[in-house]
C-alpha cells in the first residue's frame, strides 16, 4: 500500500510530530508499505503538490497541534479525496477546542471540572474561580501553556499579561489526585495508565510528557476494578460523543479521597513517540507498534 506520512507542521508541537513521524515511517515500512514522508511547512500549496506527486492510497496524519489536529489539514485531505488516519474535520475541530469539548462531554453525561472560557482581560482583572484553578489555552495540545494558580499565588496578572495563546483562556477547578489516561482503538477501550511525573515536575507538563525520564507510566494502573471500568467506559463514550475515528486518548484526574474521576481532554491525535501512551497501552493488549500503525492506515481505508 502507498502511504504518505505527514509530519512536522507549524505548531509548537513540531518537534514531537517529527519524532512521531519518523517512528511511524519506520513501522509502516517494516509492515511492507511503500511510504513517502512529507514534511509539512507553512506553504500549504507545497504540501498539496507533494501529496499529488506521491498519489498515496492513504495518508497517515502524524501532525500535532493547530493546523494538524484541529480540522485544518483534515479539510485539505477531504478536498483532495484522500483517506487519512484519525478523526475527521468535525471531531478534530471540536476536540481541539477545549471549551467546545466540555460542552459536548457534559451534554453526553460525562464528568468535567467546573470551569469556563474567559477573556484575557477578565483573567487580568480578578480570579475567575476560587484557587486552586488551572489556566489552559483553548486550542493547544500536550499541556502547552498550562498554568496552575494556587491559593496565595500572585502570578495571575503576570500570566494574563504574557499570554500568547489567543484572546481567550479556559479556566477549570484544579482536581487533586492521580493523572490517568485511557486510549481507544475503533470501538475498543484498551487500558488505563497511571502517569507519575518526576519529582521535579509540578504536573504532567510538556517536558514530563516528552523528555526522557520526565514521567513514569504504570500500565495497567493499580486501581480498584470499578474505577478502571469507569475510566474505560468514559473514554469510549467520549470517543463516540465527539465522533472520533481511528484512535483517540482521553485524559483524566482521579481524586481517591472523593472517588472523583474527571475528564480533562480528548486527544484525537495521540502521541506516537517512543514514550507515548497509546503505543504502550496497545503493547499491553498484545498489539506491537508496527501492527498498531498498520491498523491505523487499514482502518482509514474502511470508512
């Protein structure tokens, strides 16, 4: 099968996408596919020309962040009539917009933290929620730009002044406890991973996710079976509520003291780097990395 792999992109997550893309290219070649790498830059016309030249049967989208997982590149591929991995335009756009994701998840009866989207001006004026609370970009991935404001913290005004992620921000109540995640392949939730950031990390931030030794993953998470089952159920329902296709990953916070399990976000382009969570969960379920990548391109052709 002829597969074009889109990697790189123009977002803050370009370095991650390059690592993801190289790993995917190697895996797809191992499984017998004819692979053409396409490094996506700011000139979309050049990307379109490369896609037309490659004439692939299917496109593996290894991009992350804005323009790669927000429906933008998906629209280009739809226009060109090329099948592609992961979710379509609508699910990609909704999942990338954390404010819209909250609305859809809550409408589906799924648990989200108390919160709302505020303007940067509102954030500069006063605390939008009682501390502690979390400030997030509305449309970024990989914990880029995430800040935690705790009681007695005077960083709010500084954060608002230096905010570089648009005119709005999402603020949510901070949920104490454990960081959990569960991946979905098609109609199957795979496993629950307990993510333990290194001692120097304030939370599971960008470095904890991608830097070697930044975090430790325990799969399956050591949880009561009822909590594991609840997380797997929520992940599959979130995947379905947003209309995701292929693979997705849902991130949670779990407060053991109150038995509270809250959805943080749904990732339509889960990381596929050597330290990524989806490949680890797939391996735990008996699906090696090359087989996972092969499944993704074959699944894209069945739609």
